[in-house]
């Protein structure tokens, strides 16, 4: 479902007012948050999708990493998870077991506990998790709060949607597929830990189905700030730019452009392939975080030491009556 259709569905749902709710659906944040007591809050999220790789074990790992990502994007620690599985009868018991084994192994890496789950029969396989995390209320991150003078860091490269399209077309080389799978299987755990220890986080989200620019637009909605993105600073997976130049762009990128494109101004020099990649829907993407510019060098060094290849991709440049995004291409 595209972002526009999703908004129409959610508009008519009843709104529940409760003082315990710290984060609800109104701000399109990565997870919901409810206060338990003055020292603890629960963070809850759910995600599942169809396979984007043929290997069942790797699909389970990617789906789990993607589901866990929303917890890390809120600054929380994952606590428990429930599997959500839709399996067709054509899948063998071994294939189903490998998908769930991949998910279970990724939960172990995250330090979360699998409590169970639910499985239904479905013509197309789908897998994911409902995840609960925990956080002190004062440590909560949201997708709002970026300030003039901040910079934006991105902790994983873009291009998983384009590369998945190339994979379906039989054009992806083994090294390119391996790099994409490694990025999608990588938890955002280390990135979140470094940010908690070394950064003053003003806003954070993870880059998934709405693409880099879609999630950036959600970070800025209704905020009186402007952001300048330098296209060449965006990290890209190997082969992503070349396949985008060939036109191997998934339909989701065009839906994202249709919905969020009015929020973005591209300099004439920005190639279409870069534009497409910034709208490219991601699976298990990285964290996009706003921090004070004076902290950026030390934070990037700490992220690199934790084997997180983060890049400084944008600057909050000033105040606007609404969140304005400008993308430039440095000569």
C-alpha cells in the first residue's frame, strides 16, 4: 500500500486520547510508545513482508532485522517479539523452519526473547514480527525535533529496492547481492548504541518503505526548518546507481515520488538516477538521525569504530514556514 492510500485508511480511525500515550499514530513515527510508570515506557511495532531473496534463512534474518529496526529508531532496547507468518502450502516444512530459524537467530543477536507467534495459510509467503521494546521516557527519540544547525547522518547505504528489482531480472552479480543482503541483515543495534552514548539526538527515524526522502519529509512535517541534501554524499550499495541509470526502479519509488515529491526541490544538476534512489523503498534500512553539527565528527568516528559505515548526508540550513527539502549536486 502506498503512503497516500495508507493516510486515507488511517484518517477515519477513532482517535483515542490517553495521557499514557507518549507517541501515537498522529506523527507517522516508527513505533507507538505508552508509559508504564515514571521510569519505563513500552515501545511497540509490527512489520512483515514477502521474500526479497530466495534463501529462506536469509529472508528470516532480513525480516527480523527490519522489524527490530523501529525499536532502535526510537532509542529503545528490544525486549520481546512475536512471529507473524503467512505460509502457502507449497512451502516445505524445512523451508518454513529455515525462515523462522533466521528470524530467531537475529533476535538472539538483538538480545530479545521470542515468545511465540501466529501463522496463517496465504498464497504468498510473508514473514515478520511484532516487537516490544522498553525505554526510560527521558531517553525516547522521535521523528520530530530536528533543529537549525543540525546535520543528518545516515547509517546504511541506499539501493535495496533497485537491487531487488535487478535480482528479479537476473542481472545482479553475486558480489552485489551479497552486499545488499549483508546490509539488510545488519541490525541497527550498534548504530543506536553509539548514538545513545555519543550524540545529542534531536530526531531519528529508520529508512524503509517510503525511501530516504519520504522518511526525511516525515521527520520535517510541520517543522519550520529547511534541509539541504548533497546527492553525492548519499551512500549507495554496489551497483545501485548503475541499475537505476538502466531504469530498474521499483514501482514503490514512483509512488513515493508522487506522494512526497512536492516537498522536495531538486537542483537541475541532480541526475534522475540519484533522485530515484532517494525515493527507492528500502528494506531494513539504516537510521537517519539529526544531531548538532559540532558533534558530527566524534559521532562518525565512534560509528566507524563500531563497524557502522555512516555518512553525513544533509544539513538543517534554516527556518521555513514548512519543512523544505532541497537536493543539490556538488560539482
